[in-house]
C-alpha cells in the first residue's frame, strides 16, 4: 500500500504565495458583465475604488478615471455602491 502524503508534503495550489503576484493574473476574461462609467455624472466620491475587491478602479489625481479591465471580474460591486448610479453593468 502506498504511503499517503502529509499536509507538509502537499504542494501549494490555488494560492497567491507572495505579495504583489496578483497583478500577474489577468482575470478579466472571467467577466460576463463589465462596468461602464458615465463621467458626466461621477462625483469622484471614490466609493467604487474603496469597495472594489480587485483594485480595478483607476484613480488619478483624486478622480475616478475608469477601470482596469484586465483584472476586473465584473462583480458589479462598484455599480451597486455608487451613490449617484453613474456606473452601469453592461453585457460583454
């Protein structure tokens, strides 16, 4: 009978094993819907940036500039949290 591996011998799988490696994984292809912002309605409260689990909201000089679609998974949190509803989720 073959000896089973202990927990210390099992290779790491499905984990980001060190800081900063998440940028290497372009997860945007997982999306079904993508966020689209109407800049004319945006008040730059940055709630979308605060709540985005993927850090996909691009902010420059304190203003929301758009989205990093290579990493955005299309969860819709940004659209649901926006107080002025300037972000809409559109089908890819």
